[in-house]
């Protein structure tokens, strides 16, 4: 169980609705965009943002102090891992609800409003965790937004891809909770740690994230412990959040070792072990990690045409100088013009959204609507000198600096 001392939580009364906990490690530009989106989403909510930094070396903390001086920043002196880092953040939270949020995410302006007024949040005392639809940087749905308990059989169907061939057969479709489509809300077993909303008191009651698991199975463990306590977890499809995914944890040399250790810990903690079980899970974990580690991202592609959604002619000129190509400028009423433009082309197009003129909600909606193998997206966050995006959930995102 966790080593965290939860009596540190007890001195707070909860006068506000929501505390958003963002645990950061070396993703300075993604963090900046994330915080901007959360600020916009809390405009009509009594809430707070708490950023916990796990000893980043990329000027993340300096950026927070300069751009967001009024946001609570906790600077850890070492990388304490995902579970403890979030537990430290929740210890300082004042909200009735908490949201565990990855720094490589972008929420819509109405995300938290929709989440907090949904029926499970307001009327179901058995609610455990509430999650939402996650999309990657290309607008594609991330199936891990909703999952089942990774029992040996369920893990087997995932490792060998059986869920792809029998998506409507319960025996094979549990890993990604395919009893629900991405556009259906409903009860699920496991939710992803990139976006989790739950009552703060409940988080404390179950002990928060288990700090014996450094990363990778912590969200599975928390979801499962809530189920065992009699709660239900709920997938809410009516708001979408961008999760660039490849940014927060890169698949470096320790990836396989940590992932396998995490899954071994989860299985030994929650399931009765046998010799067969242990061998099966070791083999299964190895192949599962091997497939994830070697899954190829999208190779660098040549962009043939750039489209800027903005009202700023000067920005268009700056980008043309930076990119060395003509940039087509569309106004913020682009949804009337962009579809016909994209249908006419068989070339690679990058759409750049100027968030100085657009809401995050409009950007997320457009990414989902216009997703296509030939289309990539970048966002220029409000009052920022960079554009940011990711062409694959398996690769690092790209940050392009824009000179003033």
C-alpha cells in the first residue's frame, strides 16, 4: 500500500468545487498549453490548479513562476513517480472533487462543467472515478479511455489482438470495454490516469495512488480498488480531451523493465497466484511490452500545404518565413471553407490553429471532425511564441518556436 501519510489531508474543509492536479516532468511547452486550457475551463467553476513538478530540468518551473505566478507550484527535489507526485498534489487540494490530469493534455472550455453536472456525478453516491473521451494529436480516439480489468484472459485477448476480430463478443472485447462505443457513456471497469475525476474524500478513503507502483499500472490499481470497495467507474463520452500521450512517458531503456514490474505487482496484489498464472503473466507482460515498445510511429512526412486558422495576417507572414512555404489563411469561420479545401487535395496538409482567435473547444471539435491520414494539426497557444502538436500517440510531440 501507499507510504503517504493521509492525515495531511484532514485539515482542509472543501469550500470549492474542483482541484485540478497536474503532475509534470520535463514537458515544459505541453504544460504551458495544458494550464492555459485548464484556466479557460475553470472560468465558471470555483476551482484551483495545483502543478506538481517532479524535478524537471527543462525550465518548467521557471515558466510556471513567470507566466502563472498565482498558480500553486510544488517543486519536488526528486522524481517521486506518478503515484506519490499526485498524492502530494491532492494533499494540498481544497476542492470537493479532484481531477488528476496529465500535462500533455488539452481540455475544452466546457469539459469540467459538463463532467460535474453529469448524472453520475450529481445523483449516484456509488460513483468512483469519472473519465472522458481522449483523442490523440491527430484527432483519433484513444481506446484506452475505457478499459476492462486486465485478468490473464483479458490480457491474452489484448496481446494477441483478438479484440480486433471479435469486437462485439464479450469473451474477447473486455480489454477496451467494447460493450460501449467511443460515443456511448456508461459504466466501465478501468479508467486512464491521464484524466480522472473523483471526490477528494473518496480518493483519501481508498488511500490514493499506491506508491509501491512507480508508474504504468497505478491507474488500473486505483480503478480496481474502487470497484472492490463497491463503487462504479463511469466513462463520459460527451466531452473530448486531447492527450498527446507519447510526451509524458517516453519509451526509453527502462520502459520494458518498469512496465513489467508494475504489471507483476498489480497481479500479485490482486489475484491469487499459481505457477501457471505467474508464467503466463510473465510471458504475456513481456510480449505486451515488446509490442508497445516496438510499435512504430508515423515517419516524418513532408508537408505540402499549410493552413492557418487565424485573423492575424502578420502571423501568416511570420509562418511563411519560418516554414519556407506559402500558408493559406482562413478566418475563424473556417468550418465553411476547410472541408472543401481538404477534399480537393491528395497532398499532406498541416492545419495550424491560432488559439489567440479560437477556443480550445473549437480546436478539439475541428480535430475530431477533420481527422485524416493526410492531415496533421498544430496549435499556437494564446500569447505564446511556439506551436505544438503530435502526429502519433507513439512519438514525441513537436514544438516549433516562432520568432517575434
